[in-house]
């Protein structure tokens, strides 16, 4: 049955300076108010030599008290790792910085200002002096889901725009709702390879375009379709510059081919299905010298010439058909073309007239352009060309897939 003395022991009985004494209730030498040890939550052992009272704390109590003091000073150990500057501190998960001028004790380093909010408050730092950026979210645009059946703007994703303030290492959760609208509008642009190697596949390509149109009209009533064609840059070593070959690039004179060109916007996006079928059926083959084609030039112009192609702010699909590989950045040097592709529209009367001024786009550049213009790319190529085009699809082209 021990007691704690709330006032310091007299000099004749004190064991340690400014420490209270623990003595039996029956002691007569203690002249102080006392409280039972059970109420204090601590246990003490005592010894007595004459009239002196010795305070002996059990080893376990000493260790426990030491841990508690350090935990209160530094915060949750393992969560906040103190840093010596405010900038580093608030960039550390679970840490805050105390900017109170007289917060530090003599001999303490600046890292003692860094700790958990609870620990800093426990050491006397007021809330207004604690620097602890909080994560948060602000909705900027949050229109309700709308299928657009009444002519309203179609909204499939909610929220549409939000601003997030994130703390390093601290997760922030928010809810996103998506529902695909029935009959959502689609714009599809069809790119046809008209090089001579496509001669035996030309009819299949024409039929494929019509089949795609039929499939789309069964899914949505709001569909527009257009198409363009490509061959290669009209320059050696891609296309023969002999005068007779410029007029008819076919391998033999008995077969007629239209003159070569880099890219031509044959039919801008339209909802006239009959016109699309008529214009596709009128296409004739052309010719070039090497196997790779100017498909990248065609895709770049089809993507960046927004007004000329007629893209709407709806689902955009670009279908690319070819039976061979493609020229890419650097190949233009073979024809003395050193200017890199500038990613701009250069259509004149529907044709890419400056193809011999700019090199072919790179895979990365083309992927970035397609992604920024929200265009989903589909390659419809022959089996032998699949590996080459799969590289582009995996490089980051938006929705790139090979068929």
C-alpha cells in the first residue's frame, strides 16, 4: 500500500531533487498531501534508511516512461520522419512543421520542428503556427449524365472536370460515374492505301468501307463517314520522276494508274451514305517504287486538319488500310528532305501539297497527335504487316488496334 506525495519531499527525505517520494502510509516523516499509486497509474518500490525515503522506480516503468516521452515529442514513429527544413518536412507523408519562433529548446536542431500534428501540439505549438497542407478536391464541372435523346449535349462521364490538391504519400478518393449513351454519335474516317501493291485487294477495301458503314448505322443513327487515300511522296527514291511515270506510275503501259500523291482528302465526313459508296467505288490504283508507304503523312494530316476533315466533338475513329509497312521520321533524308514534320495542316484543295517539304512523322509524334485530338486508330492490314503496325499500336496511339 504505497502513496505518491504531490509536493516535493523535504530535504531530509528526498531521494532525488524535485522528485516526489513514495513511502508507506504509516510513515510519520511525510508532511505532504498524498495520492494512492493506483490512481497515478504507476508503481514504485521503496526503501528506507533511518528517516530518509528513497524512491526507486522499477526498470520497466523507466523504459515505458522514456518511450512515451519520445513518442510525444516526435509523433508516430515510422509515420513521420523529421526533416531539417519546412519544404522537406511538408513533402514528407504524415509530417507537419511548427513555425513558432520560440518553439525550440536550447540545443535542439531544426528537425525538431518537424513531426506529426499531435506531437507538435503536445510540445506547445499552436494550430495557427503549424504548417500542414491538406489534400482536397474541388469540382469544376459536374453536369449530370445525359444520353442526349432530346437533343441535349451528350454527357457520359461525371464529373467532367475537377481540381485535386494532393499531399505526397497521402491517397485521395473520389467517385467517377460513366454510362455510355445509346446511339452516341460517331465520326469515322477511312484511309485507303492506293499503291500498286493494293491492286488485288482494292475491291476488298472498297467492300470493307461499305461494311463498316452498315455496321455503324446499326449501332447509332448519328454517324458520319468520310475517306481519304495515300500513296507516297512524289520524289525519288519513293516515286519515279520520269515524266511518263509521273502521268502513269503503273509497272506496264497497258494498265492505267492515276498519278501518285502523298495524301488526298477525297470525301470529308458526311452523313450521306450513298455519296460515300459512290466515291469509294470510283477510286483507282496508283503506284510507287518502294514498299513502305506514306501512311504516316496521311494519318497526320487527317488528324490535324480538323475543319477540312469535318471532325465533330464526338467519338472519332480513324481506320487505316494497307498491305505494307510505312515510312517514318528520317526516311525523308533519302530524298533530301530534312525539315521534320511540324504537325500542322497543309491541305491545299484537299491534297497534301507540301509533302516534299517535310519529313515523315515519327511514331511517337503521330501517337501524341492522335491522342491530343481524341482519335481512336484501327489498323486494317494484311497478315505480313501486322508485326510492324503492332509496334505503333503498343507505342501509345490512342485506342490503337490491329485487325
